[in-house]
C-alpha cells in the first residue's frame, strides 16, 4: 500500500475540482460567484496542505513515480499564487463578456492539478500524464469563448501543434525506456552511466526528441510558432493564465528529465540548449519590436525570456539551476501583472490589446500607469525592479560556467529588447489618450494589481530572500 500523504494536496485538489464541477451545474448565473470563491478557497487550502506536508528530505511514493521535495513544494506554491491572481484578474473580464462560467475555473483547477503532477513526477510516465492533463485543460480554455472565431482558430493551432510535440516527447521517452529498461528518473540516471557505445546513438535520438517536446511547451525557438497566435486569439483572461503558471511547471519538467534523469549527457544537451537560447533571444526580441498588438508583443517577449531561462539550465551548475528557477518565478509574477493591466483597460466590447490603447494612460490613471511602468522596467531588466536581478543571476551563472561570450550575447539582445518595453512607457506618459473613458473595475482587482506591481518593486529592492529560497530548493 503506497503512502498517500505526500500526494494529499493533489488528491484534495482533484476532489474539490470534481465537487465544483458538479456543484456548478446547480448554480444559477447570478450566483456564479460561489464557483469563483470556492475555486479560490480550494487553491488556498491546497497551498496550506502543501506547506503542512513539506519535509526537508525528498519523500517518494507510488513505487518511486512521485516525489515530494523542496523544489516541488516551492514551485507548487507559486503555481497556486499565480493561478489565484489570474482568477481574480479574470472575474471582471469574464463578467463583461457574459462568459463568467464555472468551466473556466474548473478547467483552471484541472490544469493546476496537471502542473502539480508534472512538478512532482519522478517517472517518465507520470511526467507524460501530468503534461497531458495540463495540455488538454489549456486547449479547452483557449477555445472557451465559443462565439469567437479567433479563439477557435487559436485552439485548433494549439491542439494540432501540441499533439505533434506530445507525440515527439512520448517517442523520445520510449526510446530512452528501450535503452535503459526503466521509466524511473533515478533509474534512467543510473542506467546511462555505463551504457555501451552501440546504444549511445539511440539514446541521443531519444534525448533530442525529448528536448523538442519540452521546447514546445516552453515556447523556445524554433518551436515557438504557436505562441503569438494563441496569445492573440485566446481571451485575455486565458492568455494571462497560460503565459504564467504553465511555464513554472515546464521548468520543473526540464529539471526532472534533463537534470535529474539525463544529467550525465549534459555535454550533449548543453549545445542544443545554447542554440535554442540564442535563437529565442534573437527572434523574440527582434520580432517583438514590429508588433502593434501588445498580446503578440508579450508573446514574443515570453520567447525571449525563455531564452534567458535556458541559459541557467545549460550552465549545468547548482547556481545556474537556482538562477533559472528564480527567473521563471519572477517572469510569472511580471507576466501576470502585464496581462492584468491589459484586462484592467479592457471593457465590454473592447479589448485593450493594441499598443495605442496605452496612450495617455498617465492622464487617465497615474497610479496604474506607474504600476505598468514598474512591470515594463522589470521585464526590460532595469534596476531596481526584480527582473534586473533575475537576469543578473542567470548571467552570473553563465559566466561561472565559462560561457562569457554567451552572457555578452544575452546582454546585447536584452538591450535590443528594452526598446519595445520602453516604447509602452513612452506611450503612457508622452502621448495623448485616444480613449478618455474612465477605468472601471472592481476593488479587489485594483488592490491585487497594485500589490502585484509594488511586489515586483519591493522584491527588486531586496531580492535576496527569494533567490535564497530558490537556492535552498535546488540544493
């Protein structure tokens, strides 16, 4: 009989998601807020269970296919936080479009469950199950606005390309299983140490296919083609969710598969990640400059951030892994704030997804123009915002690994990328507003969005605690 306690948060979330799904059938549209509140409460209790069940040493269960460790617990807590904030930001947006349905929150909770399984997976089979649960939930969320042809098209593209990437990942895993004879991550690590040369080529092919599957989920070049269309076509409330929390889970998948399972092949996968990182920073930053739609601009921005994230992984050191973990958490906090401001400016029948919609925001709302300025400075890597220290930590890890030239390339692309972030600040403060309508939104949205922006600033003034948490989690 396996020990069920390490998986208690997952079991609780699954139970509550099913209860909310059934309860929502009997809740009228005017009382739909109960589904929303119950979903937030579920995330809160799941977070409390995760913290309560934490142990300093890793705990394995289900025949070693599930692990509860410090890295997983920290990442899960941030997934809960980001998802809860996404739900809060989304409420007014969904209400204004008459799509404030229980399905959005239930799908979000099932996606979180997939992320939790992915983060705690210690078997290739568990990784795949968690990834598919997450992916299927996201496909449905993108198509959530059924009367929108853009959303339907985006969901179809996401589904087809996602299925292709999942197939490659599964094929890569099957090759690795065929060579090593085990699905267990630790078993794979042990099996490849003394592997004979005749099997190295097949193992290398499996490694490449696994990296392709993971690169798609992250949105790294050249597997990024889905991101701009999906970010643009999906409702902004959904774009906010899929651009933040799943990136945290994707980082965990890389750590489990590449670092813990295939760490001895670092010399092989490092070169692949170097190419993807450089291309991601190049394509993301250069093409983002040409965008007039801010959701597409942030999609290409995400691609460039993925390039920075990969830099820490390819360094192959504890400092690099902790820097990447720090970076993905910081990116999630910045991303949810950026899309939160877009939702703030949107209203019924109007999507504030054009750059011109930010013109004169300082005249309409000096406070939220200031919040957006903090977020854009942070994404650009301007001190003292938190994003600066995230990039600095990754660059230090890359230099420490003897790849100073790569750090120089990253800095150059980061400077190029600063242009399109600063352009938004220029539009907010130096251009006249085309839309003079007052910004109307709920108090909780204003409070949480303000806390989001100020949190980025205050953590930037004292980044040591969060970075120390990531270092302790990886160590």
